[in-house]
């Protein structure tokens, strides 16, 4: 599992959201399909996979906003772009 996603799920669990193994796998598949490029799409995939009740949805929103600061997001995008360029040149 991607370290970024693993960390986010850990934050959700520590914040009181019950996330099962099957829900985690659904989230992983969603991110694999979407990639990280479209922040809203990633957020939507994760929300449907991980937040079930209204209180969990609010916790999810708070955790997602905190977890995706501009600096962290920019660093991740830079990494993905460099990795993509590298893989195209192999």
C-alpha cells in the first residue's frame, strides 16, 4: 500500500473512524484507478470507501484537509512527475 494512503488511514483510525481491511482495499483500488493528480477525485474515492456515517464523514473531511497541506501535496506531485518522466525514459 502507498505510504501516503497508509498514513491517512492511520490518521482516520486514530481519529475514531472504523476502517476495515476491505474498506482499505477499496480505497487502495480507487487511488490506483485515479492516481493522485486530481485531488477532488482522490478525496471522493476515499470518502465513499472510508467514511460511512455522518460523524465519520465530518472526521474524514477534517482529516483530509489537514493531511493534504499545500506543501505536502506539491511535494507528492513533484515526485510523481519525476517518477513518470523517469519511467518513460527506461
